[in-house]
């Protein structure tokens, strides 16, 4: 079927005038579309229209559009009071409560009101598009159209095809998204679609790290900001969104994937959700807050003044050996050059995926003198180290003091396969690869969705290419071997490209 997404009289219906509905109304009206908006709560739609008018006025003040343009956009938004009033719509978007029964009931009524060629779309963030459409007479014209909050600022929109969605419907929504000045990406129906699947790697792996006693909330956040390059740490992010949003979504995705281990939720998140310790909205979460709602975080303790009498760097990882040796020389240290460390030397290892204990045992080093340094990431803004379970605290402090002697902070964590950043980024990449392998989305669209929808410094595939596909594969393989947990098994997409030595973005032939 031919659908003209650029027709000047295109009429778009929006059911639900909350934060998402009014945001969609704003970008649709600004894109020249006529908007019919309804909410079952008295006065909500009118309030939403007034809010949009204020937002457009602010854009005018900032020089983003003309006064006449804002007035015309506001005039294109009309309030309706009954579902029957949506009859003239060419497209109808539902943005009501995230409840399957409610959405099914709404669409069951709407498909008998609108014209047969009217596109029906849901803004659901977590429910299956195929399941919502299962009882419709015409599921072929139904699709997902998932925007991100706040809609006017978040440019991404996911266009999701259900099992019966016809291609013209997805193409039309893609074009409408463009007309709204959004950046649409295509995907097929899957739990969490693109963005919410990948996002589990960031938050869930961080929670597992803390639950295992490897690090603290604040240290994980510091490492992921300074080492990983993320704008916010995972716990800071969950504080902002609220655990009452994050944890139920995590459980839903986990169960919709038939308990796929990669998406296994964590007890830390469940306990806090059940206790009502949700983050900023409850003024207490992973952090405590002051009267101005700023997180209360103790300043980092000064680095120890201790220095090692001598230091030796393992050559087992050539790239890590080179990076760490170069840094030590800049810090004024002269690493030993022998094949084995001297009797009292601090032994530094640079594992990719392994823990310090495994390195000490496999390399026949004294575990009491062994410290592991994460060299997968640049050693510029923060450095991460860990000892074995029996590392002498004096050697740990000497390593800490030496590596922080130029003023760059050092985070000390307990022994763990993959440190902190290696673990979390590897899980993000692995989930991204599983999405590509299942053909839910293309690597390019997955990267685009993640950078726009989550504000990550890189998408999963670019991260893999920047850090090294083979090295990320090694991180996951080591974690899988040491933990024995299928959560960490490398996806076949990643494994094949690592073995072939090609980019993670390489498509199937």
C-alpha cells in the first residue's frame, strides 16, 4: 500500500497526554502534522497542549523557530474527548499506561473507528508488539513507534515491526519520524527492542559487581565515567530513572527471553525496589542526598605515599606490557627487565578478562606480590588495579601510590575477572552482538540507537572495534571460564568476527 507521509494534511492521533504523549504532539505539530490528542483524565490533554505551547515559545526565545511558526504548530494541536473523534486520523499513536490488557482493549476499539488504511502504533517501551496486536482484526497495519523521554530532546525513535506488520507500515512510520526531525531506526519485535536490551548490560553487570563485593556503587560510577567514558555511571543512571522503573523492566525482559542468563536481574535491585529505596524520587537510593538533592559522596582518600622498592611488569600481554611500562617510565620508575621478577619486586600483570589470581597462578608469580592493572582502556583519567585474595596490603599500597603519583586517581577493587570497565563494556558489546545475530536490528542501527537513546560514548560495535574485537572476545571467554556462568558466554556473532580478525560491524555475507 502507498502511504504519503509528507502530505500536508497528515493527521496524527495521540491517545495519552502524559509526558510521552505531549512530547510526541510537540514534535509532530512542529513537523507540520495536524494532531488530535485525547486523555481519559479530565483536563490532562488541555494541560498538555498548554505545556507544548510554552515549550515552543522557549524555542522561539532561543532562536530555534519563528513566532509565527510556533503559533501555527500550537494551532495544529486539537483536543478531542472521545475515541470516535479519532476517525479522521491517518496515523494513531497510543501512549497510555504500560499495561498489556489496557493497550489491547484500546486498539480493539480504535481499529473499528479509524479508516482501514490508518496506521496503528504503540509507544510501548517493553511490551511485545506482536502480543499487543494478536487479537486485532488487522494486525498487519500495527507497529511499535517507541520514543524516548523527553521526546523533544531525545532524537531517537524505534520503529518496531511485529510478526504481521506489513513493510509499508514500517516505512511510513520511518518517514513520519524523519518529518518529526527524529532519527528513526528499524528493528523487529523482541523484548526491550534495541535500546532497552543493550542498556541491561550497563546496569545489571554493575549490580552484579557490587553484589559480589568487588567494588562499591560510587567506585563503579567513577570508573565508568573516567575509564569507560560514560556521561553517568550505572548507579547514577538508575538513581535518575528510579528503580521502580529499571528493575521491573529488567525482570520483564529477563522473563520474556525465557530467563536468558545475560539478562538475569540482581538481588540488590530487587531488595531496594521492594523497600522503596528508589533513588532521587525517594531522596534515598544507592546514594544519600542533601537538602538540595545533591548526592552525598565522600571525597576520594588521598593515594598512599608508599612506593615499591622495585617493580616488574609481566610480558604475558604484549600490548598491556608496553602501555604500562611506558607509563611507569613517565612516573620515574625503572621496571626490571628480567624474564622473571626479583625476590621482592612488585609484580604487575595486565590481564584481558582474567583475574589477578589466575594470572599469578598461570604465570608462576608470587600471589602476595601480584597486582593487576587494567590496560584495556587508556590510563589517562583513572587507573584500576586489583590484587589476589592474598596480596600483601603493603604491595597493594605501593602499587596504588606509584600509579597515582602523577595525580591521576586510582581505583582499587577486589579480584575479579575483567576488573570493572572490562566486564561492563564486554556485556554491552555481547548483548549488542546477540541482537545483530538474531536479526532484530542491523549493527549500524544498534550503534545509532545506543548512542542516541542512551548517550553512551560508543555503540556496542564501535566499542568492540575501538577496544579490539578479539580482546573483548577474550574478556568474555575468561569470565565464562572462571565463573562457569552462561551469562558470560560470547555470542557467536562476536566469536566469529574475533576469529576472523574483522570488524564487529562486518555483516553476514
